[in-house]
C-alpha cells in the first residue's frame, strides 16, 4: 500500500490525521501563550486570542497550560487510533490475537517460579497446565530412559535419551498445532526409521551438529517458543538399576518397569554423576518445587539420585509438593497406597523432603477400573492416618481426566499448585497486585479450556 492509498474512503485514516493536526495547533497555541511568541501562525493566533479574551491577561498561564495538555491529549489519542487503523489494515485477521498474545506472555513472565521434577508423560501433563499461569517454569527431566526410540538413539549415537525431554518441550511450546504434530510424529513399520519419533531425530541431529546436547535443547526451545526451560538433571550417561526385595538386581529402566518383584531401592551407575548447574540455580530460586506425577521409581526418583539436587531442594525456601499418581503401576508400585509412595521417596532422599502431597479423590468409573484391574493396576488409596503420622500436609481433590486412559487433568493439578502458592506466598511471586488479582480470578472461574482471562 502506497502513501496515497491510506486516504481512500473507508480506512478512517484521514479523520485521525486531521484530529492530530488539530491537536498540534491547540498545543502550539498553549506554548505560544506561555512563551509569548508566535509558532504556527493564523489558526494559532485566533485560538490564542479567544483564550486571552475569555480568561484575561492574568489567566494566560492557566490558559496556556490547559491548551498545551489538551493538545497533547488529542495528539496521543489520534496517534493511538491511527496505529490501530494501520494494524487492522496490515493484519486484518491476526491483530487482536497478536495483541492478546503479547499481553499474555508479558503477564506470564511475572508469574511464580515453579520447578517441576520428573519424566515420562506425567511431567508433560503437569507442564501443560502450569504454562497457562506462568512462564517461569523449569522442568528438570530424568535421562535414565533406555527404551523405544530414545533407547535406540542413545545406543547408536551415544547421546542422552531425548524422548522425555521432547515431551516436555512440546508440552511447554507456544507453537502452531502443525509444529506440535511434527515433533510428535512417529514413523510406522516398513522403513529404517520404524518406531522413531521425528522430534527425537531432530534433537539428535541438532546435538550432532552443534556438538553439545544441552545447546541443542536450548535451540529447540527457541524454535518451539516454550514457556520456561527444559533441563536434564545431569549430562552424564547414567544407567538406572534396582535392587529388588528378594536381593536380586535389575539393570535398565525398561527392565525395572517390567519386573514382577517388589522394588527395594533404585540407584544409578555410576553414582558420581554431576548435576546441571542451571537445575541447582532454578531450585534455589523457586517459589514452588513439584515432584511428579509420573513413574515413581523410573521417572521421579532418578532425578533425586543425582548428587546435589536433594541438597538444593532441602536448602530452598520454596514450597515442596509431591503429586501422587492416580493409579498404581504394575512392576513399580503395585498395591502402593499414598503413604507408600511417600515412604519410597523419603527412603531415597531424606525424611520430610516435601511439605505437601496432592492426591486424587475423584471416583474412577467402573468400566475403567475393570480394564485397569486386568493389568494389576488400581486407584491409589488415600491412607490419611498414616499420612498424618508422617506430618505431611494433605491436599485431596478431584484431579483425573478419563477421556482415554486414567491420568491427571493438567488444568486441575496446575490449579491446585498455583492456588497453594497464592495461599502461602500471597503477593511475593507477583510484583504487581493487579497480576495477583487477575490470577486469583482465573482460579475462581475454574476455566477448563485454554482461554486466557483478560481484565476489562
């Protein structure tokens, strides 16, 4: 669009340009009265004369200041409306959404600092909910995976397994649906890529190109425009192993999950791996640290076996929360109650590591119970008396999503965590009291969709 086309009928650009000119004349008349000199000429002179005749010479200062501020207000208003005309003409379909997205992202940057520790699908479910309330999220992810596409890539390329990290990156992404579908695409049978996930291959290719796995994750984070950070708990190549209650040993995360014998403890080989410094910094600066949900022994605890992480958690002044799984997991937590999950967590770390445990109290449909019982899985029982003796604060709420498999509803879990931060930290995470009010209203509304709450 050339310059003269902005004056075509229907664009409403001319009216705001003319109004801006009027504002300039009024402002210049005010300045002319104050400094007692002519600036623009005839129109300014007539306006100045009218003001002086009305107020008298003694009121020239008041009149001059009044005209100046009136003129500036008109200029500002007309400029604002002209910019809106330009944006509507240049981006007719996207202007409103873009402005909302800018506000949304600016607001989220002032949200609470939450560190989520885990792996597998459980952590990604939590992250999808948290990103609607804050972009100050750090996901610390286990790198002990040795199954599926991640396991093959780990063996062939000698890099950390990218699968769980990819899930978290996609969960925190602010991208078009096509990009998310692309990163989650899995090749079918009949070719050399069978079973591989495209996102895993992209991370592998980038890590090979830049020569650094952590740099590759940072670059992918930029591509996906994620809300927060995704960090591996360690950059060392570790193998997860388990000692079972009968004294036998199992090596490898996949084999541990398949074991039919109760687990006594898990450990890493080697046990001298180093934590990622960013992870330690995030923990120490957090407003809340969330463990789980996810496989207790193969997703959550492996992170806590990295030297330095538990020490940082105990040192941190953040709220510490454990999100207990909805269902027991065959091979890991069969017949476990809520207190058993907590005991296993403490056995591998330190007693009293967390302040709160969040559990589901929503009844599971009978049809789902029957299907899960066939594989030896059942809802985790809330044994309140034992939890009380462990001096843990219990938060019990309806948290599940039963559309397909029984798992946590990301919005419901995130709401519990954010509400807890508000209750215990009040204004601290939000430097602006208006931000605190907006978030409180969003929680009260209990929105189940991804629409963001905008103040009037």
